[in-house]
C-alpha cells in the first residue's frame, strides 16, 4: 500500500461518521472487505481477524490486513460487526487526509487548533431506534453481539466504547476508551487505569453517594476515536478531547441529549449505551465465568481478571437503523494506531517547543502497543546536538508517562522500519556509554514486568525502569557513518506491478 499524499476530502467525500469512513475505504483497494459467512462472536470472530489483519503484539501467525465487516453474526439476526478499521497506518492517514509519515505532525496541529463540540436539538441518527432497560424483554446480552476475544476471557467485551462523562462539580466533560465487560442484562463492569479523568469524576460523585451518568458511544468517525486517546499533559484535566476531532475535521463534533440519563451522546454514533456508574458498588470481572482472566490487552497478554470493578447500570440503548458494532482485537495494530499516533503527536509537539526543528519525527512502535516504545528521529547539526538528542528522549518520557523505552536514531534511519532501527542499534550504539537508565518511574500497570514480583527493587505495580537507547552517531565521527550512496532511480518502468501509480 502506498503512502502518497491524500488531498483534503471534497464535500462529497467528507467523513462525518463511521459510514462515510467505510464508504471512502471501499473506493481504495485492499483496505476493507465484508463477509456473509456466519461467525460466532464468542472467540471465533477475533480468531478469524487475528489471522487476517490484527497485527501488532498478537501472537504469530498474524498480519496487517484489511478491516472486516462481519455481516452474519450467529445469534444476532441483522447485526453487523466491524473490526480493524484503524489497524493500518496507511488506512488511518487516508481517513485523516494526510501522509502516513506525517500523522504525528497532523495530529499535533489538530490539538493546537481544537474546536469544541456543540450540542444539537431534535432528531439525531444515534437515536433512530431506542431500547429502554425498563422494558421487560430488555437484555444487553441478546441485543448487541459483544465479542469474547479468547476462550478464557472474563466475558463478552465492548472494546471500542467511548465513555463520555462529566465532572459533577465543574461540569466539563471527558471521553476515554475503557474495557467494558457485559455482566448481566443491564450491567457492565468498567476498568479504569490509574489517572483516568472519568474515574476522577466517578470518585467525586461516589463521595457524595451519587451515581455518575455516562454514555458509551460506539461506531464513530475515526477522528473522534483517535482524538480521544490523547492524555495529560497534552490534554490536561478539563480538556475535552472531542475538540481534537473538531480540529482534525475543521468542524465541531455534534452531541445530543441522551434519552434516559442526564448526559450527552455523540449524535452520529452507530450505537449508544446510556447508563450510570453506581456509587459504592463493585463486581469481580470474571464473576460469570471464573476464568481468572480478563481479556487480551495491548502488551499482548491476557491479564488477570480484576477482583473489584465499578458497575455501570444500563438505562437504555439507542442506535441507528442497521447499526454497526465496532470492535478491535485488543493487542492488535489498531491499538497502536489509536494510542500510538496521539502519543507521537504529544511528544513531537513538546520537543518542537523545547528544541525547534531538532526532532524530525516520532513513532510509537507497535511492539509497545503504541505506548511502551518510542522511536525519535533527530537531525544533528553540530557537536552540541548530541546532548539535545538525549534531552529530547527525556522530554518524551516526561510528556507521556506510559512510555517505557526510547530509541533515538539519526535522520538517515527510517524510524518506521524496525530492521533499519535495529541496524542503527548494531552499528551506532555501545551499551555501556549509550544507555541511560531512569529507575523507579511511573509506567503502566498492564505491563507484567512492571511489578515487584519481576524485580524486587520495584516498589509497586506499574512502576518501572525507563531506558534511553542513544543510537545516533557521534558528531565528530560523522563521516565514518555515511550510508552507501545508491543512485535514486524510478523503478516503475522495470516493475510496474510492484509500484503502481497513485
């Protein structure tokens, strides 16, 4: 797939929701396909896509491939499930109207030019069909085909549900993606990693003995999902990440009042679950299965079920006619796009402010699920820039707390090509002088190595030793590190099938 520039969309090709995103991809060969072959949402759907297009940290064999729409889901007549929409960097760039290698800068500009969401009145697509939980026949387990990714999952999960909640004191809203396990006919458990803003809202409400009204929005314009994955300090407490999607699209995200709770829904979502996070109520994540496991997470492991999670009491489900349930395979390439591209933008913007023009690009590597490993490409211009390279790495660790390892390479290294990065490590790196250790720093609780059981010097889960690998050449030896200068020849006449014109 090529990485040629995608010109800004025309009005007829503009992406305003999930369906218009799918329509654009359908015009581009190899990026999306559908199947009518019946699929079981329990383990089979994820197992199929693991082989076809999951990529990322999924256990091999896997590959990057097209997004897939499963048109026939066993036990759910009329339901459709989409997986892998953002499981390819080229595909994300095409939907965001930029080059794949420019995504960090493109996203960074959207943060600087954020446009807040607006509330609309009247009919909204997400409320064409309304199911109230008070109805006798309501059962979330039969209404929506939430996939179970593996046989040992705690239960079915909504993996791309964008939770929207508001600060009960200040009134500002926040959106984040969390793992949501279906626990009963009208109950979900929600896992909050430490530091999440909606969890802070929940704690405020709970301290007063009150429920926190929320909506779970699924099937969205990809700009909304990827914009929602920015974190502090890029989007500090009180910053509404929906404004990033506004900056990406050049128009505000539209919201509408929910039907059954005092909250807002994303107006053009495919499916919205309305509910309340109950105060002082907790459930064991695997209470229905007793597997001891949760679900596959971004590092590639199926972690332990949480013994005590908050509960969302569902009040209603609203949806579009012919709604599409969107999901992802937890450790796959789609997580790298969602988490990693905002990580890149945050690091790039911070480095540009501190060291203008020095950091050329950033890649949140898929091996770290878009969170744990960052590759920085720098442009050395003098002997003093060797110190700048390491300063940039420290900035990266400071601006995104979940980054664990940073690799620095020169601008003649393709930071998106792992072989090229490892080549730089073999020829421009000496472990005893080019490695910097920062022990005892906050990391991510889902990395199983970040625990006292792994390393007794770690005081608590989610604390880690962060490492900088300086794989840049010494400035004084620059001439010894010049790569072989091949002639730049257009190969198209010699192999037109391998290099099709854009």
